């Protein structure tokens, strides 16, 4: 079994910054792509950013230049540094990882962490 635990969400004023972390644990052989998604009220869940095991990154247009995704493979952890936050960034942020356990590879999700951008 694999668990993803997120941390770092909270309330921040517009223009502020937050750093999200997501740590994977369990019977992990290898972690491939890790990513962050978000779901705002009334919207579908959308990709924010992801990163491959080799460090290649991909960002949603709405966050390019403001958010940075990174990972520490030794710690099985992915980070999302969010700068210049806007009210429209308010959402529940979810971590996803494609994890190989034994001979099987599948997606796992974290429980979500709330990010609220408001004055």
C-alpha cells in the first residue's frame, strides 16, 4: 500500500506565497511522474504542474511564471512553490504520483490540502 500525505496549505493574501509538500510512503519500488492538481468550487479537477523522475516539468498556462514544481527523489517528495498568488488560485490542491509497487504501476492520490487566497 502507498500513502501520499500533503502539507503546506492555508490562508494567504493576494500576492503572497505558499509551499506545498507531498510525501509518498509505503511499498514503493519506483515513483514515475508526480504532480499537483486542484479543484476550485464548481470546477473540475485540473492539472497545475507535474514533473517526471528525470526532472522534466509541465505547467498549466495559468500558473506559468508563478509556480515551481520540484521533487526530492531520495525523500519520495514533491513540492509546489506558489508565488504571486491570486484569488483564482483558491482551491483544494491534490498530489498525484504514479508509483510502481512490485510489478504493478498505478496512480495514487493524496487527501488534498486547502489553499485560500483572500484579503
